[in-house]
């Protein structure tokens, strides 16, 4: 699915054992991953929903003009999706089964 880098000693962005991927279309993201969203057409990425622990993280960086929707069962306490149109990085931190993912 693109670039896959094992970064156990680097602790990329403070995420232990992080993997990095370049995504160009719809995908389900992995826990403790850094994802460059490089698609040229609108698409959706889905945050992990099983085997989650408090403190799990996903980092996203959009680099193209396409609109990307982040989907999950729970984002900040409600069943919603978030659409990103700018190229800022987003860190997603899993809290618990009641609150879900917080986006920073």
C-alpha cells in the first residue's frame, strides 16, 4: 500500500514502533502510524476501531488538493466524520470507548 518504514528506534513524532505510509485513496489506518495523504481525488480514511488502547495514535498529513474525510465510530464523543481541506498535520489520539478519538 505504499511506503512502509519501521521506526522503532526513531520514535517518530513520539510514537513508539511507528510505521509510515503514503496513501492515495480510501484506506483503514493502522494504530501507531504516520500517514501522508497524497491522493488527487476525494477519498475517505478510517481510523482503527478494534483492539484499541488508551494512548494509541495515528498521525495524518495531507499534501494534495483533494478533500480527505476522516471516519470513525467515535470522534470526540460522537459518531461523526471530519473533512480536511488544508494541508496541516493532524494527530489522532485514542481516549476510550466512550469518547473515541480526539483530534489535535
